[in-house]
C-alpha cells in the first residue's frame, strides 16, 4: 500500500516535495491555508496532484503516514500540534529530498548571517571547478524538485534553521556553519539555546568521513560546539590565529589548508569586499578544497564572483547620493555588517516585522555613522525607543516610496541611503525580494 504523504504549504518547497513524493509512489495531498500562486497551482494540476487552498481538511490530514511541513509554518500552529499529538512523523522538504538523492553528495550551508553569499560562492566554485552541481534550498530551486526533475551528482544547499528542525536522517557530506547570532527567536520560544540547537543539527548525522566547517572567531559557536558530539572532521576558519587545518587570514593573505594542497590568495583580489565577506570566502574556499576543486579554480571563482541581488546591491547615485539595497538584511547582525562596511554618512532605512530584535548591538555604529533613520514598518515604536539618543532624526514611512523620498530629503551629496531593515518584511511586502524591488523602483522613479 502506498504511503500517505500530506504536505502543508504549497510554496516552492511544498510543491517540490509533492512532485518528488508523487514520482516516488506516495499518495500525495497538499493543503495550504492561504491562496496558492498560479504557477504552483498549474504545476500541481499538470502532475495530477490533489490539493486544497484556503483551508485545511483536518481529518484527512490526520490520516497521513507522514507530514511534510513547509518551513514557514511554526510549531505553535494548532494543526501542527494536533499532528504531533497523534504521533504522525513530521519531516522537512530536505529530509524527503535526501531520502531519494541516490549517491549524490551534499554541501550544506547554514548560519545566521552570510549563508546566501557563502552558498552562492561555493556554487560558483563548483561551476568554475567543473563539478556538475545544482544550487538548491533557500535559494534557487527546491531541493526536492531538483531531485525529482533534474538530479545532479552534487547539491549545494542553503539550509535555514526551520528546515533543520524536522530532519531525521538528512546528512551533509560537507557542512558549513557560518555563525550564530540571535535571530528568529519568535519561533524558538524566545530561547536562544533552542535556536543554537537547531543550527548545530546540520552536523548531527555526519560521520567520520564528513567535514564540519565553522567560524572559530564566532563566540556563540565556540561556546556551544563542545555540547554536540560531532563525529565529522572539524575545519575552522579564523582571522585570530594560524590554523594548520581549515583557513585563516593574516596580513591580508588568506591560506586554505583543507584538501591535499594549500592555497594562498591576497584578500585584495577578492571580488567581495568587507570583513564579513572574507569570512564567507574562507568558508567557501575550505568547502571547495575538501571536494577536490583545484586551487587555481577556487581563486578564479573568488576573483570573478558577482555580488547578489538585495545584498549590499548598489542601485544608483542621484545628485551625489548613493542608494544601496541590502533588503536581505532581515536581522540585526546583517545590518551591523552593512553599517560596519560604510565609510560615508548614512541615512538608514530600518524596520519591518521584529523577530525579538536587540537593537543595542547597533547603537555604537549608529552614533558613529548614521545621520538619520527612516522607519519603514507598521510598528516602529521599538526603533524610536532604541535609537532616540543615538541619532538626531528618526522619521516614519508607510511604503518603500515614502521611505525613499524621506531619505533623499534627509541626505546630502556624498551620503549613502542604505536600506538594511534588520527585520522580516511580511508587514508591508511579500518577502525581502519584493521589498528590495520596490525600493529599487522608488529610487529609479526619483
């Protein structure tokens, strides 16, 4: 008898899981409490997959053998509680993909900051180095959809803590943990330890044949790493000392010692600028080295890498005012990195859905670099309260267009208007891409 697989959520990961489940002979039913985008609706219909939108048929869902829960659905959701109470196994999309990936290998990247850049950089290194790889997970295609439609020998996967929460067997051959800072605490009962546990799950099922790449300069990682009995080979990256396994930067020179050969490269040849990107580059360089990519190819990928949309993306310079789109900064630490890399006076656009943010981390940088803050969100009280002593001007805006107008008025020639919200985008926008796109459009309309 075929296994009944119920999928909650008909977005990219849900539909990907449905396609793979159907292909592998499961009896698949997709349920989404909201509306289903036209593109996903068509895909489900074309593949004869049963689905419902705008409701959950609870009785039918509770007849499942397994439930794949989309990463956006929290544990405290009433339906999820019922599924758990009934003892039905809950899996994430990456768990399903892992089950059917065959002999393929996975390079998995997680962390609070830098994971998208690091994932993209690893993927670039694979491409330049001649590995047949797919970019999956939080960026690119759903992992399950890729396995179903176009399987590859290598998968470079960006993995969020939400996706790691429901893994059982999933194992990355090479795992990267970029860093851990307070993020998504609203999903983890406001307990930082729960979130830390979630991140370290990326190394949980690894064996002595696998590699675990981590930042030795990250205080949270180093404080907690001993609590997890990781069996894989540890490969640290650092700027504070010289390590013989992993990577380090000293006097402007990066050394990577992970595979059979050591490689060295000047940080001044990196396409990506800023200290945080030096960390991302070390992590990616170690990963590429462990999977046998030649050092000249790693170097070529680092030199030719183009920065990502919505991540410190230059938009335009208008009457001497530079506009930068960092909409992907959905937590305080990302915004900290963005401000740290600024060397001109900044008008900062902040705000959105607060995930339990501690803005005091930004206080020193705001005092030093920010001449005005424009709040773009529905509830801005906490931002006003946090920065009232750090910057002379704080104003509110109810849309991307208003925020851009206000920032342009407050900026002078030689200033930077930086959209780096430190918050999720779900109050005024569909997602951070939509927020970044609306920002860019408003800038071009000035």
